[in-house]
C-alpha cells in the first residue's frame, strides 16, 4: 500500500519504525526515548498499515506533540518577585 492511499490519522510501519500520517500529509514518529519527529516524505513510499500503539496515539494533534495530555490553558504561570524588607 502507498502512503498516499492511507487515510489521515492512521498508523503504518515503514521498515521497523512505527509512524503516523497527519492530515496535512506530514509523517510523525516517536523514538524509544519519547522524542517526536515530524517529517515531510519526499516520495510516495510503500508502507504496511497497522494499528496505532498508545505512545503514538495522540501525537501530532496538539500544540505540544510530545505530550499525550496537555494540562492547563497554555499560558505560563505568573512569576512574582518577593523582596525582603
């Protein structure tokens, strides 16, 4: 099966690595240490469709793709300086 034939959001194996196709055509993968890599494929490779595993399930869908669950509203906590009187 070709990469262009896969629906967006589906997972596939290319060689030994598990990857996921994003809606914009890019491909996301996660290494064993948890680092996320998003790439644009240069050609239309032959891939094997498979089910998504848990570490790659929500990857590529949020502002911070390396996190499965995003907590809070995304704004940094307010930092106040305290001076001794």
